[in-house]
C-alpha cells in the first residue's frame, strides 16, 4: 500500500472552511485565544464538528485535477461522460456488489439537495416522512421546509449499540398519510451499519405498506472490519421500483467542496420525475472539477480510503482507551461505520448548556452537540475522528480534564451521585 501522510493536520483557518470559521467565532465569543491555548505538547486546537477532514486530499485526486487543468480543461458547462459513469458503476460493483446501469445515474450537487427534491417531488404536503432518530439534522430541515411531517422512529440503545425499533417502524408505516422512509445507511450520528436481517425487515415493511425509500448511503465506503455495508436494492428486488440510493465521494474522499453526488434510481418513472425536478432548478450540469475528482477517486484512490479507514479504527480504539482510563462514566458507542464517534455523556449528570460551555470554553473542543440531532441526542456528542491521532488524543485529554474539574466543583451530593454513575459505568464495561 502507498504510504499516505495522515499524521499532519491541515490548518484551514484562512481557507474559508466552514467549521474552522465557526470554531474561531465561538472562541471569540467565549473570549478564548486559540493560538495561546495549545497544550504542553504543542498540539493545535482543531474542530471535530462538520463531517469533512482536516487531512490532505488523496494525491491521486490532486494529480488528476492538476493534470486535467494542465491539459486545458475548460471550466464550463459539462455532462457526465462515459468514463465518469463507468467509474461510478465500477466502484459500486467492486466495493458494494451492485450492478448499476449507467442510465440509472443522475448527478446532483449533493445528497442533501437530492433527498430534498425527492421529498418535494414524490410526496404531498402534510405527508409523514419516517426518520430514525437521533438523525442527521438536515433531514429535519428538508422535511419541515417542504411542508411535510417528521415521523420519528427512535433507535433503541443497549450497551453502547443502537438498533432499529422495527415493531414501531411497522406501526408507523401503516398510517396511509406516511409515504416515505428517509433511511441513513450507515447511520449518522450513531455509526451503525445495518445488518442484512434488519434491511430485510425494512424492505418488507416498505413494500407491504407502499412506502418510497430514499436511502442516504453517503457513508457507505467508511465501514469498519467485521461489518459490511449492503446497498438497499440488493436486499430485495421489489425495492428497485420504489428506491433512490444517494451516494457521493464527498465523505469518503473529502470532496464536499466540489459539490458532486450521484442519485441512483433504477425505476424509470421515479427517475424521470426526479430528473425533471433537478433540471427545473438548473442543477443539470455537474461541477466539472467535481466530476474529475469523483472519477479519480473511484478509479485510483481506493488505497487512500483504505488508509483512512485504518486511521478511524485506530482512533476509535484510542477514544475507548482514554475514556476507560480517565473517565469511565463516559460511554463510547460502537463505531461500525462512518468516521463519526458518538459518545454518551449522560452519566456525568451535566445539562446541555453545561456540556456546551465545557466543550467550547474549558476543553476548546468544538464538536457537534448531541441535541442538534434531535431530543434523542441530548446528553451525547459527535466527534469527527478521521484526524491525526495526536490531535485527537490531546483534545480528549483536555476534554476529560474539563469534565473532572466540573465534577469536582459540584456540591457533595451531586458529586457522589456522579461518582456512583461512573462506578456503575465501569462495572458495565467490565
């Protein structure tokens, strides 16, 4: 395997990065000087929030972009080429065992626009859209802004692993005004990779209740050893006529800024409706550099992705080790897919406002607070852990120190209660 530098943090302070900009604004609001807050090892302060990476892009992709520009690529209107479509279909076949007809592919500027178009085009105002909660928060926004109803199907947590409540899902699906399931697979923020039997049950419920299935599979390539991502239509052939599969190289290869994604729609009727909805908004021409990058990612940069998945596995182990050593009351949830670490802070007994203040002002750790994923996420936090291990370790030690100080300052009764919860968490871990 080619050696890749995944140990160097890219400082994106002056690059217009949304999460680095937000971190700077939060620090100024809290009167925190990030430049002066480096720890004794000199580790930089970096954000762990928005799901893109502070790592250098795969050199294979950079070479492809530079080569295309050097050969005189014109940055004008473009359409997907046969080479592009072949790269997407080849990737889906090799990595996910799905034979995709190139005609099924519709290029979009992102997964969020695609599921928003699907909601608006394929459902009616007032319809219910099922989501498994806690959920990726743009899903809420798309449903509400479209005049539809969020139908919550909360996941059930046991010992740090989340599972589907399939009995409740079946009851919710029976409501004739509920017309779509917006599935996140693998699941953001909990990191679950759905097993075959779970997807088989979803397929049965969807078909028997005449639902449409929109499967957001943007994290499909980010799966840990011992787990397998299964593309929804490969589970049951009956899903082909009622399913949209949304994919993108943006998470896997850190290309979110290039605005490239693929909606794979086997059914010609659904495909025609979604194509018209996309084109009506003027998004029928993909980003020309995004297309070059996507093709290079899917044909040349697989080894870089494999290295990133190894980094995520290593960092997940370090998260577990550091909390087990310093603060066992914090439950580190299983990470089966994505590079998003979901951590359970409820045993600390700190409210949302206290956690937010501690993270930003005391620990200088800028993450996504669990509450943004819905009420089911309160007391949790989501961290992007595809980052240099040294940077992650320094942040976690700052975080543990901040929690320890906060707990030490609490009244005796509250402190004893928190210590009791911590002891119970330690015994469960054993």
